[in-house]
C-alpha cells in the first residue's frame, strides 16, 4: 500500500522577511492539502460552496471566510466542491513573527494577540462582524509598498481580530496536538487526566474527586469553565484522536474505535457520524482523496 502524505509547503518567506502577501482573483481552487511552518491568515470572498478542511474540521463556507492557522503540522485546504463563482477573491498572508513571552508580544498591550495565536494552532474561523471590521485593511494591504507600514497595518489586523468575540476553533485539540491549557488549576488537572486516559472508561465521580468537589458541583463548574459538559468534552477528545489515527495510520476502524475509548464499533460509528457528518470510513476515504502521493 502506498502511503499518502500531506504536502509540506516551502513558503516564499526568506530568513529576513516578515510577510508574504498573495492576492488573487480566480475561478477555482486547485492547491492540494498542505501545511507549513509559518503562520497563515487566509481570506476568501465570493466562494460560497467551497469546502474548507482544517485538521479534522470539514465545512462548506459561505460568501466570506477568514481563517488564522498557526499550527506548523495542521494540514489545511480550500477545495472547489460546489462553488460556481467566476470571481473568487483570495488573500493569503504568510507571516513569521515570534509571539513568545520573551518578546515584546509577551507584554501587556499584546496579550490578546498572543492568546489568539495560541488558539489558532487549531485553526480559528472568524465571524462576519470581525471580517467586516478588518475588511478594508485586508483589501489594501497588498498595495502598501513600504515594508514597515505593511507590517504595521497587518499587526493592526491581528489586533482587531484578537479583540473581536466569536472566533471559533476548527480542529480539535487532540487532533491538532495542542497542549491542554486552562485558566483554572482544577480544570487543568481534569483536562490533563482526560488527555492521558481518554482510551479508558472515565467516570464523573473520579473527575469530581480530582477537582476536590462533589459530582453535581463539579458538573456545573466544568461546564462554566469549558462551555461543554464532561461527556461532550470527553467525546470530542476521543474523536480528535480517532480522526488523527484515521488519517495517519492503517489500523482498522474497529481498532481505532476501541483504542480511543469507544466501547463498541456501532457506538463509535454512530457518534462519529453525528459529530462529523460522515462515517469513520468515509472520513478516511474523503480525507485521503485530498492528499497527493509523494
């Protein structure tokens, strides 16, 4: 069996560059699924019906789409799918900026940007309000000839996006291999335990004991801090690992299901279809169709 690989793109950025901006008008998407070590902000308009794949997220977009990706191993692609537009407008920005704590971006004025960059390791999709707020700056960015002012405007775009509510993570943390993080020490202990034991049975009472709370109080506390109840969080974690194994391994569907904590194959298939909109075997087949054999 020939193993299919994600294209690892070598971008146009050189060692001393900060931004690479590509603005295009086109009729179709043809570039294969890929990843790259630099960060990417990708804007698309007039492309309703295009399928966007980011990690284990698979969605059909509307007329406007804006996604930030900062995970170097997170594969992504925009596919033509049912789009019939004759005037697709795409702006792709690759950038190489160090947002770590020991740089200026670790200082207080940039905290919202730094947090956004961390979240974008899973891919972040921005709502229409955020897109419209930065739309004029996005559409004029490629016309700025002075590199300093281009960087200044781009940082303004990132800053405005970081302040807009409603950005939505695309890939699951377990699929994107993003380290678990939390503002609450108790929630972090529970998340770490789940991340290490997702393949086993996980009981509410055990999680409550780890947090030092009663089961009912812990259930309310966990949902308040994560936006999901414990069962949904565990399922999403298991599905992320299962999706990654479907892509990266040749294990059978049953082996993957059992290995990720699902107690039987029919339960795994049912939950996977409900959450992902397709069966595990369809996910594997469709995903591999987007890859290039190298």
